C-alpha cells in the first residue's frame, strides 16, 4: 500500500510581517517571490524552499526555527 506522510511545516510569517507593518507585496519584493507565494505560505498551504526560508528568517533577523516549525506526523495508508 502507498503511504502518505502527515509531516507538516507551520510558520509565523504572517505574525512577523504584521509586526513590521509590511504588506504581502512588500515582503515578497524583499525576499524575491510573488505576493501569491507569501499569501499561500501564510495560510500554511506552501512549504518554502530552504533558500527562501533562510531569506525570510534573515530578513526578520531570527533563526529559521523561530519562524518555521516542523512537526513529524508519521504515515497513513492511502
């Protein structure tokens, strides 16, 4: 049977962006992605590349794990 991973990565991009009083477009410009990418990331519907995660963390001057949280959920039968 095919196994589906339930691991997930949650983030606090929205919280950090609001504290800096930035729009999604402004953050997108700074880290080199589209506004849509920021939008779906804030909804936890997009897992960024490691490079993008570093860009975001560096911009907000925090560690990656200060913004992104990995949760191992195991596998489920599909």
